[in-house]
C-alpha cells in the first residue's frame, strides 16, 4: 500500500487498511465493515472502504 494513496482521507492509514482487509478476506459488504469497525470505536464510512477497494 502506498501511503500517498491515502493523503486525501481523514482516516488513519491503519484503519483504512484494516477495513479493506476485512472486506476482502471475509467477503463482507461495505456496510458490514463499517458496522464492525463502529462497534470497535473506529469511525470509518463505507464509502471510504468502497473507494479504496476499487482503486
């Protein structure tokens, strides 16, 4: 992962990377990933996960 890819995001690189990993590894929906992270007090929108998975 190239850190410059994440420059325009307001979320830390580690959280975005973890969300993408959850999405790919467990075949979850973007909203499922958002809910899982919200339960762990990591606020990340499903749109961010979607954008990073399709770049």
